[in-house]
């Protein structure tokens, strides 16, 4: 049984474990004030090409989202998210637990646009309703789609005009940036959003996300929020060492490229066999539609999520590849598909 | 410069990193539903000698405290803590951020007693005040002291009588249990408190605490709370693998014994030199009182916290030992003290 | 300019002010422990026909909803509401501010049904999502519709089956119960829901809602929650005196009957003129659809809300009547409609 | 039995009820947008002598405190209060329920000073602790003492220096300002604090407090917070009409003067009889110390709170006077004391 269930089915890339081993007995400060974390942050600033951003290393995606969003909003302000947004339906009300409503917008491709947001703004006109303030987007999205530069520029422009904050969940940012269809760089993202994070957990780390705060107004006292929400690891070095290894010579991007290449192979094979897809997903998650009989057959040899019922006889499944996905497994899967 | 600053200055015990390496490429479920976490939990139940407790693996102490306490209390209920309690002054209002007041009780030794709690209960008589509901204790405490069996039995009896929950923060439970002065076992603790946690981070793990919920009434839906508060790691296996290694053959206790032995050596040497201590601390934290001139001298070669000013000329410092503390360093320190 | 904007445009029914005057200089206890509040609560129990319910007097609808719902739910539990539910879009995120998500269900008539709820339950299957726990319904609804006995029995049965709490917002319960189409009594409601409130503010009081807690499990310590959320008035007598006056001889129902009669007159006149309505609303709120030109004309003499755009040329407006609505004004309006 | 228990034992001053009666059938807007509320606010601005403050009318003290403090603070920021502060021990954790810790400072007279605050600031040095941000003071305090101009200027200066907000709870501000020992005006207060409220409930209104926001930075979107916390009354006019009546010709101050005069009579009589007091309280609350035997005797004819045990044989009681206190009752009490 080989799993295409998600991109966190294995441990960490061996180089990361090795880096943990090598630094293991060095004594250093706790709570992210160690040299490794500091170096990782400086390194990331260099890679982003910005010395004026603040970077914090946190343990996971939900932790990062809830810490950032609750720190950025005042009590009456709400987040806006696409109906597929991870914070909306898959984080157990973590944002609401910090006091903030999330306004959902129905879209087909997991992506928000100025006009979709505008509709929501128009419905929120006075103090009897929450005040929409933060636009939450994911890149890649929860259904594998990505934002291109023009789309992000339009969102940036609109948010500035409407005094909204733009926040990007980058749990799978590596795969998004390394997609053949992407025309965005980390530097461009940093100038188009108010804050975003670079996901480590789903791209080769044991755990860890790097939150990049781009707008000055959001930077103050941020470490207080991390501590208050339980995200300040005593051995913060564990995050620093991993990000240092991921970014000191492009490992992060190599791992994302591998994940994408494996997804490309799967996608190409499926297209050849005339299968269709639920979404246009040029990243490490693809959502092919299969007859249920074939799904049953595939489940004997592969683990994956059944994503959505299409009709009585067909369903979309989700196949996720990662840095650890073996080419042999992909080849085997494509062969099985042909039969 | 050798550091006695805390017990999380290094990475993890090498066997733990090795365990992570060996299991690294095994594919498994996410979010703590992997085989390693399951095995670790079963193993812990065996060691505690209770099949009827629920165990959850979380990432850190503040995360565990805030998740558990907010899950256990209704909105109007408060926690009670000693004035030194970690949740009171060193977690950035994490408990209050979930909506609950902490009532502080002044004590000298970091430990709560029925009579101290009684005084607080008597002040909270009606609905204009919060309702005291959960008694938070630490073992070992933040100032190195420990609860013995009789003290814990008295607390248990009193809490039952008053319908209070008893919760033990076990960030340094290993050191407490392995103290020569301790007469408590994990099994006894599990029958005397409603919930407690076994700290991994400060006893050899990269990160990780094992929360043990003993009272049935507190068990329901607990994983929802972990997820909502951001503590459910995608690669939950990281915690499972570590606890499996810590407990499969007593490594956890060996590491705590080493830490305590190092502290014993320091303590004995200081007693021999007629130094006094701020607290009676038979664990891996000791608080000797030194003339400021000697502190200045020591700071040239050792890192440690200055804990409290005693008078114009003397201060208490905190020396913390750990699984990683080197005997040579301890010997060097004791030699320096003699001079 | 005569206002049909809402049912809180005037002060209180004169008898209520008179009752406040008559009792004014009597000295009594604060915070709802006065004799008036106690008597009002006993009186209400008699009218409901239940001595085993708990009743609390609160200042307003949002206050009551947020206090009750936050008291009833654990942190990970969510409320379910129709898309028109007042708590969802018109209380500035008051429920979310206490930490709880509201799950919205799209319906046409403002009313929830077991099958609509079932769809939501099926989507919430594990700890990565909130746990649906409380079903929020309004009677009458925000768009003037009402629940009949059979519908409420079905909801009750379903909620019991699924271990859900059923909560009825009764801001306009007087009008609902006095509707010609209603077949429900207060006694029946008290046995079909877990908690509900009887709205005073929109039916003749200066302010005040009577929350009735029917299920034993929700009763404990409720006054703590009122105080904590700021709803425990120092001069709680103000609420007690009003409810005493409203219920000592059926004034509450007479006022609702008057409001409904005024709405009936408006509705009948509009039907005669062949106007249609947005909803089937047999209560004190009606939603006729008019050509925009006529709306413009009406706005010269009457105040009301434009509720919803129907198409380019037509809109639905909301007309609300109350205990204070003058028959002359209604007659004048109907005459104007005929022209 | 005559009650000196508190200043909210009766209804409202008759002129206030009369004002409610006279305006009763005027139709107006809801939620505080009515002409009465607007006029009351303009009137108050004139009396304060400031057109640049924002004023909001809320229903009660706890509601006002929790709405204001939660609106003013970011999640990691804490309030500072004297150990007697109302928010600390008598509002059921209302502030903590919005997520904020209150740091308590032990003082003898209910009043904070720069040096007392400084001690707390020095203990809160980094992100592992909450960040002290808002200084909560009461005037008069919970034990009847008042701030003079110089003390308030010193607090203002210190708070500005330390970037702290200064907030004054004015539940009994009328009595404080009308004390013979007070040298403060509303105008001066408005320039020395960032926000304060003028209490109506304890000075002749049925309910109602006027929150005055003096600092621009705290003004934005405040009505959202009132609504979210349940404090925006549908019939906001009830508050507007009362404040209009209280301030259109000094009724507010006359009522406070009466309350103070009654307390003065009690105090003078007690001094003549050589009784001592727990605090120096020149307002409408006094705390004489009596032998327990005398207290028992007094309790047969008068209602009051026993405030604090002084020793085995003596206790301090609290006597509260108000706008409604009858001179005959005071004279009777003083006579009884002489015997």
C-alpha cells in the first residue's frame, strides 16, 4: 500500500535530520533566541530580498494562522476566506476561538478576487455587522490552484484601496512557487501581501512554518502573541536548524520541484488516459475524477482521500505528492491506471 | 562559557534523534493517528499502570496548559495557582486569553495546600466573583520543590470535597519523580489528580509533553481542543517516536536521574562551602545564595539566571542541570566555588 | 412621517411606565434579587405552567443570545443557524467573540428543519472541524415566519436524537404566539426546546428579555454568566417590574395581538391590491414587494426598511407594526396604497 | 428597616421617570441614534467643555468596563488595577473573559500611584509575560476615597511617559466630584485620562453610564464593540432621555451633593461619638468601625454590608447614601448611634 494521502506522511528530509544531529549538543538560548533561528531568519530575509520584514518561526499551520490573525485584528474585525479556506472548515474554529468571525465567499477555484470580496464588503455596512478586515488566501490553495502575479497585484491594489489586510497561508507555498505556471517570487509576494508564511511541514521539515510580516504596522510585539498562543517552543532551535538547512542551498525549492514533478507525471498520465480533473491544479495536489469502480480498485494498492462525489458513478479523489514521493510508486500508479 | 541556564539548552538525547532517523521514511497517518503515537500512548498507559486514562501528545508546556485548562473549565470558572505558578506569570496571559482568571495564592515554597486554597474559596462566595474550579500545581515546582505523597493525597481529598479539579503541570515531572525525596509513582499521581502531563521537552526530547487525563468527565472530545488551539501537529509521529524511545526502556528516568545527580553534586559542594539556598529544592533546579561579587565572578565562566535579590550584597541564582549536563562542567563549577 | 421601521420606535406601554413610577421609592435588593424580579419570575413560571424551569431577566436580545450560547457550549462546539439568523449577521460577531463558530444553513423561509441540519452534521465528522451542538432558531423568524407545533416537535425529536441543544430566540415571540396561524403555547415550547427567551423590548417594554432555561443540565451557575457578560443590571428591578406588569393580566399578549392586527390590516389591503410578498409572514413583520417608483412615493410619508432588491424595477420592503402602531396610520397607509 | 446597603436600592429620580413619560410616544430611531441620545451627548460635551471627545451611552458599569477595556487593548496587553479594583474581584472575570489579564497592585487606600505602577512594570520585562498597558482607576474608589487633581496629573504624566492608557471607572464619579475634598472638574479629568465614564445608575438613573473617550486613538469603530458585547440597547433612547434630564440643569450634581451631604451627616455624628473609620472616605460611602455588639443592634433597624473583620470584637461596616436617602433616616441612625 503506497500513500498519496498527503505531504506529511513521512518524517523529514534526511539532510534536516542530519543538521539536527550535528548541532545537537551545542548549548544555546531557548525560545527562538538561539543562533540557529537567528541565522535562519537572516538567511530567509536574504532569499526574500528584504531586510525590513520580520520573520518568526512557528510550529504548524493552524498555530500560525490563529496567532497571526488574532494578533492583526481588533475584536470586531473579521477575516474573509474562500469557501475552501483551511481556516474556515478545517481548523476546528481556531480563528473564532480567538474571537473573530470568518466570512465565507463561494468560489469555484479556491481563489478570491476583488469582485468577490466587494460583494461581501457591500453587505457589511454598519456596526450591527462585523467589519471585514483581513483577506485570507492560500497559495497553493486547498484544491491545488495557484495565484499568478497579476491576480495577486489586483488583490493587493484592492485591499489597499479598501483598507484591508492581505494574508497568505503558504502551507504549500513551495509547491506553488515551483509550479511551472507560477510567475511569482518570494520577493514579489513580500511586497504584495501584509503577511504570509512559508510552509516547512509539508515540504520536508519535521515541523515548522516561517511567518513573514511585511507591513510595519503588524510587527509590534509579535513574539508576545506567539508565546500567549502556545507556539513559542522552548527548543526553538529545532525550527531554526531546519529552516537553515532548507534554505542554505535551495533544498526547499528542490524538494518542492520533486513533489511537483511527481504530480506532473501523475497528471500527464491521467490526461493521456482522458481522465478529467475537478480543478486546474498545477501543484503537488491533483484531483482526478474516476469511476467509482476504478477508485475501489485503486484503493487496494494506494491510500488517498476521496474528495468529492461527482455523480452516482464518479468521484474526485485527491492525490498528493511530496519531497518523499518515490518515482517508482508514481510509475506503478500510472501503469495501474492504464489497465 | 558553560550554561546552567535551563534544561532545554541542547537538542535531544541522541537515542531520540536516532529513533527519528530510523523511522523517517515509513509512511503513516498524520495528526497523531500514526502507529508510533498509538504505541507510545499504549506504552505510557502500561508504565502508569492504567488502561482507563486518556493520553494525548502535545508540543509544549504552555500549549498543554492552555489547551487542557480551557477545555476543562466553563467560562465563569477560574484556576487557582501558587504565586510562582508558571501559568500565572510566565505564559503571557495564555490562560486568560482563553477567558479564564487565575487566582494567585501567596506561598513560600511554590506549593499549594488545602488551607491556602480554603482561604481563596472563602473569598469567592457568589456570582459577582469568578468560581474557583481548577487547582493548578507544578511538580517539581518552578522553584525546584516537590510534592510528597501525603501532600498530594491531602490536596486530592480536599479537591474532591470542594468539587475542584486538580491539575499537575509536569514539565519537570521526571526530575520530581526521580528525586531522592520523592515517594510518588506515576500510578499514584494518576489516581490523585484529574489530569497531569509528563514533560518531554525538559527531559531529553526535542519537544513534546504527554497529557494524561485521568477523570472520565474531562476526556470527551479532547482532540478537538488540541486542534482548535493549534497543537495538533501534522507530523504527530514526531511526538510519538520520541515518547516511544523515552519510555521503552526507562531512558526517561535515566535522563532525569542524571540531571538530579548533577544537581546533587552542585548542591553538596555548595553546602560544604556553607552556602545557603532560597528553597529546599531536591530536583534539577537549585537556588543558592551568593555574594554579588562571587556571582560576577561566576558569570565569566557560566551562564545562569539571577533569580532574586536577597539584600544589597547577596542574590539567589538559579542553576539548572539536565540530561545533557556534563559532569566535568559540574566538577569545574564546584572547584571554582571553593576558590 | 410615520414609521413602520421597527417595533422599538417608541418608549414603553404607559402601564409599564406607571408601574415603574408606583414602585419607584421602594427600597429593595440589587442585581435581580429584588421582590419584583422574583415575583415576575414566579408569575412567568405559572403562565408557562412549569415550576421546574429557571428564568432570568436580561437587558436585550444580543446580550441574551451571547450569554446563553456561550454558557451552554464548550469551546469546540458550534451553533447552527439559518442564513437569516440574527446571531449570524446582525450581532457584530457577538457569538464568535465568545469563541464559537456559527454554521450557516441556506433556507428560504428563515426556518430550520431536521433535513437541513442533517446536511450540516454530515459535513462535520471529526476533530478538524467544529462540533455542531446548538441549533439556534427564531420564532417569529427575522423574516416574519413562524414555527408550528409539528415543526417544533420534529426539531425537538431530531435534536434529542443527535444530542443537539435547541435554543429559540424569542425577541418577537409574543407576535409569533398571537399569530392566527400559530398552534403553539408557552408550555409546549418549554417542553420542546432546551432554552428560549420571551422578548419584552419589542413588545412594549423599555428593555428586557426573559430567558427560560428548560433543561436541567443548562441551569447551573447561570447568574455567573449574566454577570460576567455585563448583563446583570444593578437595578434589576427595572426588568422585574416590567415583566410583572406585562404578565399579571395578559398585557403582553394584548400588545402582541394589537401589533399583529395592525399587520393583518396592512397585509389584507396589499393582497386586495394584488401585491405579493417576499415571505409568508403571519406576524408583525411583512415584506411586500413594490415597484421602486411606489416605494419612492411611500418614503415621502412613511419610514421603513428596503429589505431586498427583487429585480431592476421592484424591491421588497419591510413593514413592522407594534403595540404602539396607530390604526389611523395603518388606514392612511392602506389608502395611499390604493392610489 | 431602612437600607444603607447601596446607592441603587430605589428606582430613578422622579424627574427622570417623568422625562421618560413625556417623551414616551415619540417615534425615533433605535440603537442610540435617536434625537434624545444625540442631544444628551452634545449636552455632555458642553458640560465637559470638549467638542473633541466621543461619548457613548451604555447600560451598566461592568458592561462599560468590559467593552471599553477589550476595545482598547491588543490580545497580549493587560490592565493594572488596585487590589480593591471593581474589575479585579467583583465582575466575575469579565475582563479576563475578553482575554486580558488584570495585574493587581496592593495598596491601602484603593488608589494607584506612579511608584506602585512602576513596581509592576519592572516585573514585566519580556514576551513571556503580559504587557501592562491600561491603568484602571476608580473615582471615587470602591472604598470611598478620591483622587485629587495633583494625583491625577501625576498618573497622567507617568502613563504618558510609559505609554500606558489611563482609564477611570466613574460609577460614582458624581459623588467624587461633589466631595468637599475634590478639586477636579469634568474638563480636567477629560484632559488627564484617555477614557472615563460618568455613572448614572448609582446617581439617580434607572440604568446608564456615559463613556467619554478622550484620546483619538481609542475612538475608531467603538459602536461595533458596544454591539458585539451586547450593550447596544434597541431602545437606546432610554439612556439618552435619562442623561438629558440628569444634565440639562445640574440634576446630576444636585443628586450627588445630596448623597454626600447625607454621608457627611453620618460621618460627623460618628466622629463626634469617637468612632474611627477604615478609610478616609469623603464621598457617599463610609466605613465606620464598630464593636460587633453594636453592629448586631444596628442590624435590627438598618440594612448594610459588613465590610471587613477588624479584630475579634470589631468590624468595619459600609454605609452608602444616595440621591434617595432620606434625611430622617440619617437622623434616626445618628440618634441610635448616640445611644
